[in-house]
C-alpha cells in the first residue's frame, strides 16, 4: 500500500497500483473511458459505479475540449477501501467549442472533494474523490 498526497492534505491509503489509461483527444474517448471505468469499478465490486461514471463523463468531456486530436487524455483511478480518486490529465490547449451544461453542479454535490491544478509543462489535472462502499453482497 502507498499513500496518495492530495491537495488540502487529504490522505488516501491506496490498495495496490493505480489503474491508468490514455485516450485520444476526441469525443468518442468519453464513452470509451466510461466503459473502461465501469469495468474497473465492477471488478472492485463497489456500489457507486453510476456516480463514478457521471464524474468520468464530466472530467473526460472537459479534458477532450483541451486536447488536440494528436494528443492524449490520461485517466487514472486510485482505489482505497473506502474511496476512489479519478484524475483526468489533459495538455490544457483549448481546441473545441462547447460549454458546460450544468450537469457538473449536480455531480459535484455527491463527491467528497474535488479540485484541479496546472502542472508546468505537462498540462492540467482535474480530480475527484468519491466515497465508495463495498456492494452489499460483499460486506462482512
């Protein structure tokens, strides 16, 4: 296990290595990322899959808007026994139109914490911490 040091000194004890995947900077990547995310969370048998998919969709939609077709959006999932952190990293190059549709406001009320930061020379990272519980059939 390792400790993940998130902004505001929020600590998460990580179970194993993070899951990571890179997606192209195109709209179809949003659904591909959601499929990937769903498979991971179902394999971990957590019961907040629908919320995590909504968050993934919002993070990826925003990231794709800042990612040229020639570049990639990097998605990372860091699981602990009680939560999951979802991070999307993009190159922070505005390339597409579109506006937020207000659905992020609904999602943001259901998360523990969220934030974003620029990393010099690497782009922009947005992250969300979700509370997760084991599915009822797995509770001890």
